[in-house]
């Protein structure tokens, strides 16, 4: 029964997306799958493991230019290669880069396909979420944009209305750009303000192109935003616009870099707050689109302390009961983490110790989070027939 099935897309070959001495270290994905496995999350009833194939040229060129694919293939074998955003500090080239990047896209397509054809109700690809890649340019550690490629696959296979929800600390610029003027795709991104953080886009007034006004929604949050403020912003914006848009399926990019320990950004969430975000996205999918939810990973650079716990919570939320935050991390996993990342503190609990609180926002206050909420609602709510000032939603 699809209603009881969650597809988890996995193959250790997905770890080959490895930029070397670089913040995006695939050990975070390896440790995530190990933690989920040791906690029994992958052995739950209804979990269907899927081994993905690399995305095809046809799949990739729905989003990326064919000459860019050629560049990605060529770059690792040409030591003097420049251009296309490649061979830079952010996007170093590596052997097998095209195949590894295409495999991650294939994994997110496999997740989308399982949910779209009804063989699973929900699906997760923790290795995906490379949301910065552009049509003909690598950006922000991302070579090919797997969420965009999967959304394009869904559109090609009959989907009419797709909602993309991006909770990575960075703006989901590549996905927004791919569908900016497409009224069939709603992109919603909560992120640290572009005034302070890469990629420098994601302002409230980026609302979509002339044929799709209101289908890009951006919530730029001030540095230092904690669980309560972040969840307040989520609940003040996301459910209302997603309900109004009435998608058939939700794709979420669940980058874990909004956590307070993340070394690359300045929001201050806990894993408990991140867990609450995943629960909220699942509830939205249950309410609005019969549970159809495809989740990917994304950023996250606290490789041991944050990402494995956040995405194990994500896998648990997608496969059944959320894990009790008080769950201890298994000894075997702690030993593996210490061995793989010597010197890094290894967490003993699945909680950061503080249950997140949820409050309603207040129009007209000077609180910087509430002002950000107000700006986003003013920019897009009227385009969806919603009242930007109603504090009840
Ligand atoms: Zn990020």
C-alpha cells in the first residue's frame, strides 16, 4: 500500500559527489544513513529502499544547457579549465564530476517518481538538495540542480502544480530561477537575509515573473534568528500560500545549515526546531496533497554535530513516528563518527535540549522577524487572495 510506504533513495555511490578539501564533505551523508540505520529508522515497516540510476541527458537538459553538461564532463580532465562557475574555490572540479552529479539528480528523480506514480506516499534523498546550480553555471557547491531537475521531470510527466519549500539557510536561488516565470511551480524559501549571506538574492520583493506573480515567495530572516522566530515565520507564511496554491505534490529542500552550530551561516536553530519544521512540512503535505512529499537534504556543514541528527529526524518524520528528541545516539554510531571525523565533538542525544516554542506573529511590531514576515506577506499574500495583515494565519 502506497499509504504506508516511504521510499528512501540510497546508494553508497552517492558519496562520490566529493569536492575534496571542502565544506561539503560527503561524510555528513554517510553518518546520516549510519545513524538512521542504527536507530532502526530504515527498518520500519513500509520503508522501501531504492537504488537510483544517474539522470539521463534528457532529464538534465530540461534544466541545464547541453553545452554546460559538456563543460562539466571536460573540466576534470583539463587542468587549465575555467568558466561556467567551475574550478573555483566554491566549486572545485573532481574526477567523475558529471557522473556523480547526474547520480544525485537521478536519486531525486527516483524519489519524485515513486511518489508521483503512487508506489510510495513520501520519499527522501538525503544526498540531494543542490539548490544553487544554475542553468549553465555551477554555484554554491552545486553542479547540477537536482530539485529543479526532479520538478522538471514531474512537469514532463503530467504534474500541473508543484510546491517547493526550501528551509536551507541559503536562498534557494537556482530552483527559483528555473521556474521564476512558470505558474505551475511555487517556490518558497526561508533563509538568512541576502544582505548578510550568499547568494545575495531572496528578498521579499522577488515574487515571480510576469506570468507567475506570487509563485516565488521569499522570507529573508535576520542573523541570529532562533527556533521560535524561525517557526513563527514559517507558520505565518508557508501554510497559507501553499494552501492557496493547492499543489499536487510538495518537494522540500531540507538543508541543515540554519542550525546554530553551522560554521557557514548565522541563524540559530536547534535540531529540535529543525525536527519541528519537518513535522510541519509533512502535516502540510497530509493536509493539502494527500501526503505526497519528496524531501531532499541540502547544505549543512556541522558534519557530525548537526547534519546526521537533523536528517535522521527527517527520515523518521518521513517514515512514520518522529523520533523522541530524548533518544540517545547509539554507541556504535558515536564510535563510527569519532573514527571518521577525529577531534569533532560527537552528540550523545538527538535533542539540543530545548523544546521549540511556537508563537503567532504580530503585525505592526518592530520585532525584526515580524517585520520580515510582514514584508513577505505584503509582497505576495494579495496575489493569492490572502490578507497580509491577518495575524491568525
Ligand atoms: Zn545552504
